[in-house]
C-alpha cells in the first residue's frame, strides 16, 4: 500500500480567504474544520485563490482605514485593483517607539492579479512555513 501525502487543497474557499485576510482560527475551530493537524496547501492552489479574489474585489484584504492623530497605524499591506490590468500593492512601517508615525512606505504596481498574488504570498503575507507546500 502506498501512502499519499495529505493536502488541504480541499479547504473551503471561505476558510482560505479568512486566513489570507489575517484572521486567526483557534484550535477548536481548526479541529472542527478538519484543519488540524494542518497538512500543507499547494502554493499553486493559494496563488489561484488569491488571484481570483484580487480580480473580483477593489481592496484586499480590506480598505485601508483612516488613522486618527495619535493612534497606531496599521502595517498590514493592502492591494488595490485600479483596473483589470492595474493592481497596486501598498505597505507602510511605523516607528517602533511611536506606532502613530510612518517611517517607510511602498507602492508597487502589477499588471496582473496573479503577479500581485505571487508577490504578496512570497514577500508580504506571513504564514507558518508548514502551511503551504512549495512556497
């Protein structure tokens, strides 16, 4: 008998989107969804899923929220779909001693949703190394 590696490629789209948006799944929820122990998700599956999301939504993972004076600034990156062939990745970093002050920001354009998805999955979004296969 040959044992095949188990992949979570059949993870439902809603759960995968939640993870890509940075939501946390607690242990009871992981067990209930059959995601514990968590087998790796093939990277191609995740890239395609995020590509589909980027093609259908204006902002991912969310519309940047305006910051009020003196409040901490979000460092979570965003991707804006400006048109069918224009996607803008945006990120900013704050001063560690004063998280209400931006010390660095970046905007990077992409011509396709797939290019933006690949960049974000490799360089911007943080996932446990054991979650995705082939990253």
